[in-house]
C-alpha cells in the first residue's frame, strides 16, 4: 500500500527560512519549561513533522512536552508491532516499550496518550465494525442446517475474529486470547498503571509478573488451561503504557527491584511539572491529520509470516557508521554499570543497552513514516536520537530511584563532599570545581571521583558539568 503523504503545509518547514522560524517557535514554546529543567525531553530526535505536532499540542492543548513525546513513541511501538526487528550483530530486539507517565492529578498526563493512540483506536473501531457485519452473517448461516446452507449457496461458516491493536484487560489469558488472532502484536493501555501491577499476585504469587518479564524479553508464551485448548505464541509483542502518580511509585517498586522488573520501565517524570490554565488556542486540524497519516503509514506495514503462519519480522541492521557509534556508546555504559554503587543502578544501566536498540528501531521506522527513510538500515540519525532518549530515560530512572530510596544522593555524602557539592554552581567546568575543592581541602583525585558520580552530576559536554540536585 502506498504510504500516506503528510499535508503539504509541512513541506514548507524544510525551506531554510521556515526551518529557522520553526526552530525559534519550538524554542519559544518550550523555553519556559526548559528553564526549570535539568532533564529536558529531546524533541529534536523526532522527524521535523513530528516536532511540529509536539509543538502544536504543547501550545494549544498544554500537553507537557515529555508526556506527548513519550506517548507518540509508544504509539509508534504499537503500530510497528512484529513487522520489524533490529539486530546489532550480537542479538535482536523488538520495538516493545514499557512506559510509565508520572505526574500528580491534574497535570495533563492522560490526554497526551489518548491523542497519540487515537489513530490506532480508529483502526480498531473500523475493524470492529467489519467484525460485527461478518458476525451477523455468521450467525445467520450457523442457524441453517447443512441442507439449507447448500440450497442457499453458503459454505460451512467460519467464525470471524476481531483483530484489535489495543486492550485494557490485563490478565495473561485475556491478552493471549487476543494475541493469537492479532499476531502483529498488541498494546496494553492503562489510564492508571496501578491497575496493571496491583493484580500481579491475584492468582499464584509472582506468576503474572514473570509473564510480563518474559513478554518484555520476547520469549515465547505458553498458556496451559484446564478447560480449553493451550495457546502458544512464538513471537509475542505486547507494549505497555499508562499513567501513575508519584505517591504510588513505592507500591510499584515493592519487591520488584531485585528481579529487574522496574528496570524494564521507561519513566517519564518531568521537572517541576505544574497544572496549567486552560488554553484558548485551537489545535489546527492539519496537526491531527498528519499524525493520523504517520501512524497509519506504520499500521500499513506488511507483516511477513512463515510456513506456519507465525510472524517473520523484517530484520533491520545498522549502517557501518551507526553501528560504530552504538558500540562506542555501549562501552561507556558498560563502564558505568560496572562502577555503579549498587545493584539497582547497575540494573538501570544494563537494561538501557537493549532500549537503545529498541528506540533506534522505533525512530528509524518513524522517519520512514514521515518520508525521511527507506528503512533499509538503521541510520546514524536514528542512533543519535535513540542515545539522547536513553540519556533522558536514564536520568528519569535515577530520579525515580531517588524517590524510592527517600534519600537524596547528596544526603549520603560525607560532610566535606556535601559542603563542596552545595557550594558548586549549577553549571561549572572541571577546573572551576577543582578550585572550590582546593578551598575545601579536598584532594584532586577525590574531587574527580565525586565528579564521576552520575547520580549527582550530568556531564553534558567534555569538561563541563551540571548538578542534578
């Protein structure tokens, strides 16, 4: 199927003057947010048309940039499904994401997800209408005996199915019932994510949580039942997204730090998020049309199948330059994981190796949906974008880790280092910090070990740092 074209108005964005105007508009909309942020969401990793959608919804609907950007990533994940995988020469990864949008009540955290998923909801609605029509015919034919069917020219009726993409019933049985018909994959959407994890132990303790650990890793699913046929899904694809309030984070983390479950969740937790006044700006219909076009281009991707009718995803590899960039980054992350002070931080760093691949796959296919890629290989642009997203989600994970431990990393420092940290400016160079360290009687070696603590500092440029607290 030919890809849907985005509205021509977007083409204007690529004229030199228009690019400058667009970037300035993007800056003006998000400057107020970024002033208060030490971990701004990297909008620039998206194709230009998607950046425009983020900007417009931020301006007209007060969608926090972090929330709408992450919600769009999730929608891309669900739309891609099992059509593609990514391979770095070592292992494969799918486009599956587990996403948690964190914010207090009234901070506009649910609406961005609803907006991002609307094109997929519409596809489900269309398919359900077709299912209902087929079901009526099936019921009619089933009511006839064999002789009557033959007389009226009917074949043996085949029960129709509804191939839905989104689901809100989280039991493994319900999910696999849907998944066996929609082999492309499904998305679980929970307006309140607590409804997802609170039921993990409703039957056998730990069994449902193990199901979700396996799904994230892409391991085959086997559901055995006493009253019906067993289900086997060799290529599971279930992405998860939902919202949660900060006060519920401790409940999510309870008994889930040791098995790595928490490390599989991408947290979206903006700095200094506040409830906004209603906006009087109207969202341009073109914005909605173009997002519909982007997601439908992904939903229209073909799902290849093997001789047993199981999914056979197209595997994308990296261009040589993209692979080199990714491998250099992996060495850095490995060093950070090895130097981490505790198992929780080590787990955070380790899982982002896999998420770097998943985010690169989603970004490359998003670029394809916007007409910026032929999806023959994963490019440097997609890898650079994925690594910026990883940095954002890593910082968010560290923030959640701090909330869960109820202690600021600064409070854990010895008195002299804590005094130095508090005396350092918000941003400083290595040499500026060393001068202060000397004033506090702290040796250069000790000072540089302190700088290497990523819980305390962001090293956003060589020799330049900013405090995280």
